C-alpha cells in the first residue's frame, strides 16, 4: 500500500485516493478530422511502462482534487508529485530508471522495493 | 507418447525410492534459428507449442521463458475454470476451452487433477439477480450448462454460507456444474513434457529483451542468450506483453496490474464447490490438500510488483468472513500477486498485427487460466495458418478501431 503526498493535504494513505491512469494524454483538437485509428489510440491505448510512469491521482476521500505523480511501476516508488498545469519533470531527473523490459533479478519476481538495490 | 505414467511405472520407481524418474523435458541451449518462437513459458505458451507440433505438424519450435516454467500467472491464479460468459463470442471461446479441459488429462496422459465441482456466482441485490439471470439465459442459448439456483439450493450446496445475516444478503446464484478447478502446475508441466517429446525446445532462464523487425516483418528476438532468428514470433507473456510489443513498435491497449490470491492453512473438507461473488468481491474454493484458495482483486493502479496492496486483501477477507463466519479464526499461509494485462473491454486478444509474422495472445486480464488449452489451441491455429480461427476472429486487435468490442466486464469475476 502506498503513502501518497497530496500536494494540498499532505501525506495520506493510498485508500483515500483513486488512480486516474496515464497523465498528459491530450484529446485530439479536431475530433471530426481524426481517423478511426488515431481516435482508437486516444480512447483505448495508454502507456504501460515497467519503470517511470506519469499518472494522475485524485484525493477522492479528501480534498477531491486531481494531481499528477511520477511513479516507478517496477518498485511502486513515488518519485515526484506535482500539481495539474505544472510542467512534467523530464526523465533525466530520475536516475534509477530500471532497465527495460524487466530490469529485475534474473530469476523470480521484481519485489525489490523491499530489498532495495 | 514415450513417457507413460502408469501404475507399473510408479511401482517400479518406488523400488528405487522415486529417485530415478527421468527429467520431464530437456533443457537445450537455444539454436541460431527456429521456424516459430513462442515468448512465454506459461500454460498458454507451452500449450501453443504443443498444439503447433501436434495438430499442425510443425517441429522446429522454441518456447523462451524468462524465469521457470509456469512461474508467472500460470502458477499464481486460483485455478478456477468455467465458461459462463455473456456474449456469444466469449461463450464460444471459453466453452471451446472447457471442452478441451474435459479431455486434457487423457490427451496428455498426465493427471492435471481437473475436478468439475461446479462454479457458483452469487447475486447480492436485485440488479445482480437480473444480470445473472440474463447471463444464465444467454449461456443456455449457447448450450452451456448454467442454472439459476435460489437461496435454499445454495444452502444445500454450501451449508456453511451465511446467506441472510449480512450487509449484502445472498439472493441466489448462477451455477455451472461443469466448471471447477485444476492443478495449475501440472498443466504447465504436462504441456511442456509432451511438447518436448515432439521436439520443441524449451529454453528457461532466458529473457527476451527485444523483438527485432525490419520492413514490417519479424526477424527474430534478442534474448539474454543472444539473438535467435525466426520469421514467426508468438508472444504470450501476459503482464509484460505490452512492453515486448513496444520493442516492435506496436502499442497494445493493455494495462498491467497486480492481482492477488492467498491460501489458508489446510482443513478438513468444508466447501465442495467454487463460490464467487462479484459484488462483495470474494471468491473461494478448497484445494485437494484442504487449503482455502481465496482470490482477491486487482490494485487500482498500474504496477509490475508481483505483490499487490494490503488493503485489497483486507477487503476480500472482510467479505469472506461475512459470507463464511466459520472461517473467522483461520490463519492464512501464503499470499502472492501476479501481473495481469487488462484490456479495455475485459476480453482477450488472440491476433495478428501490423508486423508480418508477429502474433499476440494477451489481454486475458484476471481470467486467463480457465482459457489455457482453448487459447493455446486457437493461438497455434492462428500462427500456423497466419489467419485466425473462426472462434478467435472476434478477438482481434482491430476491434479497438472498428468498435466491435466484446464487453465482458460483467462476466469477468474480478472487477476491473
């Protein structure tokens, strides 16, 4: 379970929050001009990286405000939290980007948030 | 089939204290090239190799696995098998699989301990009741053995269930007697053994890092044991499929999340069927060893940690204890998580893609185990013929563009 630092309320338990999936997905400006394939990309296809992931959270059982976070999906470590409208941090800001595809121990599962490498 | 298991072979090997059983499959070094490479040595991948060799006569095949066989979601599920899905497309798919399950132990000459003890899906409110009755009727039209059972019948089938004195009382359920459970390790092992006998190379501890393509065609895979050439690659890597697809320049509509399960200490038989409840999110069955096998939900966010959040277990256990107060003092022995790849419509993808020679079998989300033989059978057909079988044709990648989705959020047991 995560501890999430809401930019408005401070650190709270994850059960107060809901995840909103990938952040910074822009709706096509002229939907009527967009092909079916491009529309499908916007509606159904989201990034699913093992590593640095830009995502949205909402403090459902708190201030009800949305904000963005950068999380490492291979360790669940939250690397940065920033408000909507702020510039997203660049990938270079994070050193411990896991080597893709897996970046995990040679055999077994990737639970190294516990035994941090 | 060379290696037969029989009463006599058990007797013979007992004389040498069971220390001289032969290895079930070879562990060869990878060759430079193969006709077909299957990425992922779980049930789906191994089954695909088996059916490719057996039904399509193809021999030069490799299955490449990152860890050990069946160490991913094949060994991390709650082993429930059923086919009571709502839409025709899914009903045909899962029923195809269930029919293969019914004959699998004989076909592979390996006891996969398939036990048709029935699967029950509970209704806790009027809406559930209407949805489940609708699903039962749809199942009947597709020739699937699904029935509506009322509270009294449930009480007879599962006497330990608390049906009235709880926040969401049990109003009835659907019941599929042909559903059940199987031993998941045995499924992976038996497919591996029989595929190996037919010449399939099973390569463990070898991670596929990259799918190499050129001019819209597959050329091979870059692995931790070097480059392996092949012009046909089938990916059945569950949670990691979308990451591999990306290396070939394909974006799949998948999101990976941990799905948890847990097992209790073993007790005497108390529950002889599988009981699932979507509304309060609790499902439970009892293994042959006597452990309660409990399935929890997915975490609400993408993650590749094979662990899952504690709050998810808490929710499930809360519901289990309310439904079965008798389990209140039991101890849990083990808990684990598997990374499931979930499609927006909760239905799988068994499909070709824009890259020639590259095939995907993914998106099984929270319910892939029940489909293992069916999925493998159809995926083998798709790879061998370079076109989908009539059963898996609706489960193509193009459905996300055309809009012909197969929305199974209702029949998929775990809420997405």
